C-alpha cells in the first residue's frame, strides 16, 4: 500500500509542475496570472479526474485488503440446536453484528485512506486553483464523495463476504451429527418411565447390574443390527432393561431415548443432555479379527470394566451380568438359578464367576455372570492380568478372574449357544439365555417361543 501511495504522490506532483519554458514566455505578472487561470480552467477537470482515478484505485486496493481481513468464525452462533434451527433469527443477529463491527472497521479504514488521499488531493488542487475558498469547496466536495463511495463500497463488499462466511459456517456447523439428532424422534423407555415397572425391577432379588457393549451405526458394520436389537429390547423392557440397573456402553455417546434414520443419534457437542438417556462412551470399540473371524476384543471390554469401576455402581448389586446384544435372555430365570444353585443362594458374597459351556469347560461371551465380590476384584485389578492381552474377550475374562483368585462355578443350564451346543432351542424354558439371534424378528420369535411355553407350563 505504501508503494502505491508513493506512486500516487509522484504522479500527482507531476501534474503540478509548470515548466521553466512556460514561465519564461510570460512578460508580466498579469499575463502570467491570466495564463495560469486559463490553463487551470482547461486542465483542472483532467487533473482532478486523474487524482480521483488514483483515489478510486487506492480505495479499491484498501477495500480488497479490508474485505480479505480474517473474520472471526461465526460458527459459535450455531452451538445450540435452537440457533441451528432458527436460521431466520440468527441471520438477523448476524446482520446486526455485522452492521456494528463493519461500521467501526469502515470508519477506521476510511479515516486512514482519507489522510493519505488528502495529501495527494491537496497537491493537485493547490496547483490548479489559487482561490482559497474555491479550493476548499472543491476539496470538501471530492472528500465527501470519495468517503461516501468508499464507505458504501467497503460495507457492501464486507457484508457480502460475511454472508458467504456465515453460509459456509452454517454448512460446517450443521453437521450430520446435529442434523441426525434434530431429525430423530423421542421414544419411551418403559423401564425408566413406567413407575410401577421401575419399582418392580428395582425391588427384584438378587439384584442384577446388567450391561452390554453395543456397536454403533457408522462406526462398525454390525452397528445397525446391534442398535436395532437393543432398541427392540428397550421398547419391550426385556433383556438388560429388566435388570435392577443397566448400562449400554458404546464408542460414541448416544441418546437411547431417541431414534432416527440412523438409529440412536449421537449427542452433538454443546447440546443440553439433561433430558436424554445416554450410553456410556468409552472410545473406539473397533478390534482386529482372529481365527474364524472371532474378534480379538479384549481391549474394549477392559476399558468398559474400568468405566464400571469409575461409575461405582457395582457395590449396590449382588451380581454383575454382561450380555451380547444378540443374546435372548431372561433376568427372572437367572435370579431363580442363582437362588437355587449358588453356595450363598444368590447374595453375591461368593467370590465366583459362572462357566456356561460344559463342552469346552468355559465361560462363553454371550452371557457372563460374576458375583459382586468377584466383579469388584476384577474391576480393581484388571490391569494386572498378564499374558492374555489381544485375545477374545471371554477367554481374557476367564484367564484374568482365575489369576485374581475368583473361583469358577459350572452352571450348565445358563446358556444355549450355537457355538457351544451346536444348535439353538428356544423351546427350553429353563435355559436362561439363547445365542445368537442377530435378526430382530428372529430374536423376538425366540423370546416369544420361550416365554409362551414358560407361561403355558405355569412357571
């Protein structure tokens, strides 16, 4: 800009110069004065026009600089859902804010430009007009016109740029996460909202804290299947949602009381979640695959156990039950089994975990049951388990709890698992759990089959 102004001054000064040859041709002062007056009349328009051209050029250059100055991001205005949805109100706020900020910037820019431009204008006008009053009027007129035009030019250009910035920020801030959350509808959670049902589940004994790790839509190929299965259980208050207390653990934080085109919506940043029922977010649950495509998923489950420790929820319950989303199971049957078969008759003071697969003498992952004493031992010391990292979660669990001194107890009637038994028979009314049922329709069919037979037999 300094180089441009210097050129303006030099070229404007060139128009002020009257050559020595011209002066020497004048014989007296009157003739010389007349000569300058006539010459001024002929050239003033051209010289002022040239000066104005330079001013306009300078004006445009400064305007470009100003309009390209960094503009503070306006995405902050769209932090909440109300601002995102009420675009008309936000545009008015933006317009008022722009009017105030741009007005201040324009005034400062015009003042700076006019200081520089006035010097150039003075040099041009002073040489052309000897009458002081006329010179002042012309200077005032040109200054007023230039300042007005410069202000309008900069203001309009800045407003256009800000409008473009606002639109870009809106598109960026109204992310798919916000759109999905806003488009999702609220759903009922009977186990929390039905006071009679809530009281019934809370009073059931032995007390069960039940949880699962759910893959999510967009982060895992199994996301839609597992979210659909969990929603079905949530709607019907079955599975973990018939326990005394429960938790759904996910990679991202989701709203379980909402359902949309992409399943349970993720919670956008800045959203008030007081009225939402949230999953427990632990970060990525993506894992490698082992032999026969079995996931080497011990890592996410170790993280989940540490989340359980931080929650301090396990102390309030007799047993801790982890299930897979595709496991059909009946908490009421598990309570009966614990009261019937456990050494402490279900009080949770036994330091034990339940094996559920006689074929492999193992605890299979679809349903894992650990007494309160064993679970607290595990959550406090899981980081000390050695030699079993990077394996399947159920293998890790068995090895770890045994390292920690938690005793196994075989409960053969706990699980009917295809991968353990070679078949699934939902007509069994004494089995607690059936696995796998990855289709919501087949899941519900299995549940209804076992439940109807249970009722028919008077259990």
